[in-house]
């Protein structure tokens, strides 16, 4: 099997068909593909998505005219070839010959791919200069995204865009119901792995090197889960107490649900609500692995439903659907799939969900609003508008030395590389 051809199929599913990279990899990579080949295809596809805008810019300089839509597989192969030559430790002759061979029986395509890749080798320094005059190519982001981030965070925009193009570290969350962070660090060491305790959250460990989950000691016994530091902060900030009734809205795949249960074992109840039945099953699977229990409800959190009638909660976590611009380094396909027209639609959904969630909150209760976005329209502006229209809502300032304190809420911006771009705001319903 030609691994470049397999990578091209995955990339076409993302670039042309709009499928997420995670889903496309699951769909196309055969179960019997050896681990080394699987790792190569994943690295190649993630890399092309991460540098898609830069690579496409270079390719446009190398082609006399764009390829037709029906030849998107050849376009993807050339992007894969360019990425190998520029970013991977693949011998140049192998990168060229194997990418050409992936075109199989298309003689014209083989000739074109060979010419394009060899021309790039000769002119690489020239393109590095040209990229500096194109923000989209230089930062490898769509123009609208560069503009939106620059408008919201003029002093941090370059750092955010640069961070988006770095591979995120592997961070794990220790299940304190089953072990301690210090004990698990020792267990890592016994298994030849190096971990470091992170600031801001006492359950977070960053691994020096990413490994498959089956290499994490005790993973299948529920000792740990994979979860970014910023996402782990949700349970910490929510601070559920013994006897609390808790609702986690938009809960799938259940990382924050599990973190809340791990941190507080004596809740009255926890409802995990999500509209997607398949993703709800992932919550069930995660909870079962971790030895935890919650009430799972398939429902649209933006619409009142039978599950919520008469129920009031002491704590609500609303992990609102968002643009996900804060987790691009983990999901680089967001730069390809997300459109600027999505933002106002998402903002309206967030507004509806926040309003409905507030109706489910008991007097004196606390709602934690969370997104994995860095855009103010989805974050602090949502909270400002909400507070102006709800006299029974007050903001509780979130203490901490992480991220950036905002007029409303707190925002992490990946500035130290230790956490994703998350936003949190904590609201209390006054009696």
C-alpha cells in the first residue's frame, strides 16, 4: 500500500468533502495497517492541514493554472509532497519518488507531480521570501481568521497564530478517586515515561513525549484520561460541592463530566446532556472505564425538553458549541473547515443555550460558561450581553494567574504553550 496515496484520500475527504480530520483518518486507515505506517499517514495529514494555506500558496506559484475539482486527489498529493520536502525528515528523493508513484496510472499526473516537486526544491528560498508578503501563507491561516484574531487580540495575535501551528503537548488528567498525581508520576517513571506536574490544576501532568493511550500505565483501569490543562480547569472552577445537583450541557465526549465526578464523589446527581446519541455513548464508555456514574440524557441544550421539566441544578457547566479557534493546534483542519459566516450562527446558538441553561439553575446556583474559542463575540461579549438582560445574574470573578483576566470572564490564549485557548465565565443566580 502506498502511504502517500492513503494520505491523499484522507486529505480529499477533509479539503473537498468537509469531513473532520479525525473522522477521515478513522474512515480511511485500515485496521491492519502497521503502527509505523499509520503514524506516518497521521503525521503527514496533520502536517498538511496545519500548513495547508502556506502549501497551497506555494503550489499556486508552481502551477500554471489550478487543477480541476475532479483532480483534487492530485492536488492533495502535491501538497503532501511539498510538506514532506519542507517539514519532514524524509529523504528528498524518497519524498519525490513515492509521491509520484502514488498517482498510479495517471501518467500526466506523475509527470506534473515530479516537475512541481523538483521545481520546489530548486526555488524553496524564493518561496520563503514570497510568503512574507502574504499573511495567509506566512501564518498559514485563512485571511478572515487572521483578521478576526488580530482585531480581538492585536497585542497577542502573532503569538496566537504562531502557537496554532505548533503541535500541542500531551496532557493527562489523574483520576484522584483511584490514585494521586504524585503516585502516578512515579508510575510513569517506572514505565520509562517522563511527566511533569503542571501549574494551575493539581490533576494535570504533561508528558515529555506523546504516546498511544495503551502505553499509559493504568489507562484501561481508569487511572488517567487524556485532557488538556485548559479543559481540566472547568471542574476546578466549577467547584461542585457534596450534595450538589449538577448538569453538564453539551457534555460529549465526557472529559469534563468525568473530571467533575472525579473531583467531587459526593454529588447528589450529575446529568450529562448531549444532542448526539453516538457521542453520548462515548461518555458512557469513558465513565465506565473510570468507574464513574452519571445520568445520561440525549437532548438539545438549546431547546427545552422533557428531561429538564421541573429540575433545578445547583451547578451547571455549559460547554457551548463554538468556532473551536482555541484548539487549532490539536485540530488543524479547523483552519480549512471553519468559515467566517459560522461565527454569528454559533453566537446565536450560544445565546439561546445560555438563556435556557439559566432557567435550569436554582436560586443561589452557579453556572460556568465555557468555550474553546478565542473570539470575543463568542466569549466576553456573550457574557456582557447576558448580564445586561438578566438582573438576577452576577459575575463571580475567576481567581488565578493563568490566561488573561477580561472585563467579563477569563481567557487563555496559548501564550505559554501549556494550555489550549479556552474561555470561562462564572455566573451566580442571586436570590
